[in-house]
C-alpha cells in the first residue's frame, strides 16, 4: 500500500527567470501586456461580452485576444498567471446586481486599481453601422495605438481639491503604461495607424468632484489635398488596374460625350472643382507635406560625385490631408474610487465618501497593524523554510533519498504570495462590482424613503 503524502508546502517565493534583453529597435522597458477579462462570464450579458471583445481589439497587439473565460474562473486564477505570462495590466468588466456596467484597470502585481462606471457605451458594430464608409479590417491592429490625453490635469488643482492633483497624475501614468513608449527619432510613421483619445469632461461646478472620461478610438488615413474628387477616383483606379479588386475601378463614362464633362464637375459645368473651390472651408491644419518615395537609380560613385545636388524645389513634395475615421468602441467612464492594491487595499480616493483627518489617521493605524501581521507571517514562513532545508540536508547526509521528490513542494510562485490573495479574497465570495461598502450604499442608506422615491423616479426618467 502506498504511503500517504504529507503536505509540506510553504509560501516561499521561487526564483523566476529574468526577462530577456529587449530586441533591437524596441524601447528599453519591457512592452506592456494586458488581459481584458469578464468577471462572471455568464452573467454580464451579450452586450458587455461584445464590449470586452472590442476593447481587446483596441489593446492589440499586446493583449490576450483569444482569452476564453469560464464561469468558475475567479480573479485569483488570472492573477496567478500574470507573473509567468508577463502580464502588466488587467482590465476587468463586470455588471452589478443593479445593472451597472463597471470597468477596473489594475496594475499587476501590486496595484493600484482604478474603478470606473461605464455610463454609456457604443459597440464597434454600432459605430460602423452609422458610418457611410466604415474603416477597419486591415493592418491597423498590427501595431499599438497612439495615446492622446486631453484635459486630464486641471489648472490650479492641489492636494485639497475635490479631485486632487496626485490623482490626475496617477491616472495619466496608469493609462500611459498601458501602451509601449514611442521614440520620435526611431519610430517609423507607418507604424502609427490608430489613435486612442481620452478626453476629460470639464466639471460644471468647481465643487462637483467628478472625474469623467470619454473613450474614443480612431484609424489614421491620409488623402491627397488640393485635388478634386473625380481626379482622386481616377488615380485610385489607375493603381488598381493590375489587381483583381472590383472596388475603386474606372468610373462609368458611357453617358458622357467627353472626359472633360466628368472632370469639370459642379452644377451646370461651372468649372473645375477642387477642395479650394468646392465651397467648403479649407482646414490647412490637417494637411502635412510628405516627401514622395520614388525609386532612385543606382549610379557609380564617380557619376554620383559629379552630379549636382537638387534643390528643395525639385524634390517631389506631396500635400496630404490627415483624416481620422472612428473604429469604436465608445465609452463614457466615471471614476468612482482608486485602491492602493490590486482590487484591494487602502482606498486612496472616493467620489462619494470623504473622511475627516481623524478617520484617516485611524485607518492608517489599522493598515500599519495589518502590515506588521503580514511581516510576522512572512518571517515565520521563512523560518519554516530554513528549518526544512536543514532537515533535508541531514537526511541527505544519512543517505535518505526520499526528500528529493518533495523539493518542488516547498516552494511557491514569486509575486503571488498568500498575503496578496488574502487581501483580495478575504471572503470566499467575490464582489463583482467592486463597490461593496462604498459611498453608493452609504448614500442610499442615509436617504429617507421620500428622497429615495424621488431618486428612483429620476433614474426611471433618464
């Protein structure tokens, strides 16, 4: 009969292999990787599930685009795999019992975590359905998007403001860390094909204390400037003559007597129509000058040295107009709170709850006591490991080889110790909304019945 195994596992950190050196042409820091997850995969609904898929496209290529969630998966399962897979950020979508859709952006392995309520959203298919000529489906998602943030920092904000200055800086840092850094000297312009725009809505009242972001996703395209639409169609048809594509072919001129009738354009043939003469206002800010890439002949060194260098007027410079085409999705995000840890820990800021200095000091003392208990547990775990190593060495000296099979059981994965999981999973249940015990419930409990009826009617009206 086999001898039953005695559990000897402790919570020691294993020495994970260090990351390899970055590739040539990359930024010195490791490129960030993310996971977009639905917490409660069978309960969020089809719309939120599609929204999570659309956000995964936005985060391409540094995201797990084929991630499959199960109803039995918990947050602890995903956090356990962030270390081995090198995942730096978690984007968690969930739906509360009241029907609110929530988004949490957490930085692994120690936080912080930004909590947002998704007030409004539009899926990619809704955005494409509203467009006359939708864009997408090409090579846009082969490279990460260019992040543009507008109005995140408020002039004159300080530590005593409703939205403190350090919160605005923290939000900026978290969103910037979602995507790899761009070096203007080495990054080719062809690699920037998309734009992610985060625009903060200005507060109506100074004492409002709200932090609302508008999330937009665009594709970058260029068109020739100063050229009429008929001529642009002919240029496109010329490029597609040798291909099998049916789109963008030569326009049908069967009903016209001369090509001049097609090129003149305008009402009653009033003249050649360009962007300048079409009656619309010209937007020169969106125009850029691009040096046309023409093939150069290979010449001998003597001929190249005797040749006169061309002046700037002879260079083939083409003016092109930059156009942004929305890809989707759209989201309106309202920040509700910020936590110090990974979906746990001390609350750094809250939209509804504002504590006094005495309450803050009491909380600080509680956290200090909790940190001391953690250190004591870690010290005890380390002492247990040392004692087990000594016992194993003593058995090895006597020729006992039974301890070799238990060598791997005395170690655990680094960065995912039990203290972190105890903070996230203090109870076995999981708060899908992440707002239990927060200001929303406190405000609702403090309301009188009459005020709550007025609130319900107002929500139903909106």
